[in-house]
C-alpha cells in the first residue's frame, strides 16, 4: 500500500509522528517536501502542495489529505481570513487514478475565533469538501472540532454542516468528532489496522466519563466512542475479550491545563488504578494508556507510579498531550497497529517510539516545559513566540531533555530534541539505539 499524505502542518504530531507510526507498521507513506508545508506563521504553498498531490496520485492507493493545508496552507493559516483555494487537486487526483481512495479531514474552527469573516472562510472549505464527498471524489470525510467551549459559534456551524451532509445524502460517509491534530495519524493507522478490533475502556473515575474535558464540547465517553468508531473498532463492556484495553486516567471534576495554569491540584491516590492497569494486562489485550487528568501533559505523580510498576514495553501505547481527544486518538492509532500485529511489541522501533512519547508528554510537557515557561516569562519573553530567544531556549531544551530522558530510562540511547517552531509548546524528540 502506498499512501499520499498531506498533513495539516509540519508539527511533529501531524508530520513526524504519523510517519514514524507508518514506518513501524511497514506502511509506505509519502508526503510533500517539507519546504512547501510552511512553518509556524509562514503558510504552506497551497499550489505546490496541490501539484504534488496530483503527481503522487498516479502511484498511490490512498490519499489522506488535510483540507486546511490544501485550501489555506495549514491550520494557523486557515485563521488568516484569506479566501480558500479551491479543491480541484482532489478532483484531478481522482481523474488521474479512478481507483484511488481519498480520505480527507477538516477542522471546524476553535470557538475562540470571533471574527465572522474568518469563520465563514473555514466553513466554506468544509462545505466544499462535503460537495466533493457527494460527487464521489472524496470517499470519506472526517470533520474535527478544534478547541471548543461548551457553547459558541462552532456549535451552529457544526449543526449546519450536519444538516448539509444530510441534504447531500452523505451522512454515512462523514464523521464529526472532537479533536484535530490526532486525525491524520488515525487515518494513516486505520489504513493498516484490522477493522473489527474490540476495545474495552477502563476509567480511573467512571463519573468523569459523563463530563466534558477542557477545550471540548461533549462528554468524554462520547469522544472515546467517536474515536473508536473512526478506527472502525467496537467498544465492549468488559476487558475480557478485548483486543485493546484503553486505560483512561480520568480528569478531575474540572480539568486543569499544565501549560497555562500556574497553580495545579495536588497528587491523588491513583495506586488502585495503576493496579487495575497491571491486572488488565492479564486479560490478553494490548494496553493503551491515555492520561487525561490534565490537558497538555501527563499527570507527573501518575506517570511516575505507573513506570515504577511497568516497563514502557509492557504498554502498546502511552499518550498524554494537548486535549483529551488528541490523546485518545493517538493512543488508539498506535495501539490498533500493535493489536493488528503490524508493530512488533518487542521490536526496537516500538521501544524507541513509546519512550519518545513518554519523554515528550511526561518529561518535557509535565516537568521541563513548566520550568522553561517560568524562566522565559521572567525574562519578559513570550512562550508562544520566542523570536530572537529561540536559539538559547532551544539549546537548553535539547540538553536538559536529553539528560532527563537518559536518566529516566537508565538506558544507553541516542536522544535528539529540538523545538520545531519558535515557541515552547511542542518538542520534536527522536530516540535511537
């Protein structure tokens, strides 16, 4: 199988991580040259990306394509208010290769974007995608919801799109889910995963399943159900008989943000949940951990206790980044490949990948990034745009994270780390033996 993949931007979650998952599973994924994908505030070259897509369609079996990249040059660029480029490249790709399957994904803007003209541009792009779905150009469309409050302009837009999909009679071919940056890797993973995997869900706190997490507008349980359905899996009531056991370290009644909030809740007694995860391995399912107690990073006390009891390779996946849906989707994308037998649980690639996730989402996001944030803010520098301070901050992140990772795993391995954009929000980490 050859997949032509157009990411929403060049951040690791959208580019390097999906490619690494694909490589672990032996999937041939081709992407546009990084030079035309843009970077941070520089939009991708929509015409060059579109030309690449049409050229690549001849040899591809599947296209997984971001509507925001094709129309605007990326997720940030979609909020610029500039009119979207038309989606003619998808039509030309299908004409060039009629057997080509096209899975596209788009994002309803975050509810905090108030400018109605900007929102209209994004809405037009998704409606155009639904039109292509109705004509058979796009075979499957996923519409994600970027960061959202419980109410806001996004809700009306989503309802209008659902209604429009019904009018076009394509409701069975489009999914509306919470989340954004996890969708690309899920669609790449889905292409190689079994489509009948059974998923058991274990919550540290069952009551949390009925509440919406921070930046989301629907109950946690619904988000999990939607993401499992996107992977074409089935949730079952018991871990017995499951292929994947999704262990959810549930949020508190009000989820906190490890990146933005200064004061954080203290430790809680998660020893029983860790014991349940360990016992869950006895049922024969591969175990995926989604640590959702906080947004934007792992719960340090939980992660520390978990990895004192288990080795990284005892898990099929570990995820704790950004929003609840980002973590859920990433955990499923990885663990479904493992459960499908596409990724060797005892292989070096799997060992390196899961350690990268722990180093990124626990050691960096939960520990080092908070220290770096406090330091740059004390110097009058914005953590969201480092400008001239990028190089010294990047060097500090590189050196400190390398040392932290080596000390945590107590292993000899090569560790490379860098800030992919001139901000401290995300890190690009690579571990090799």
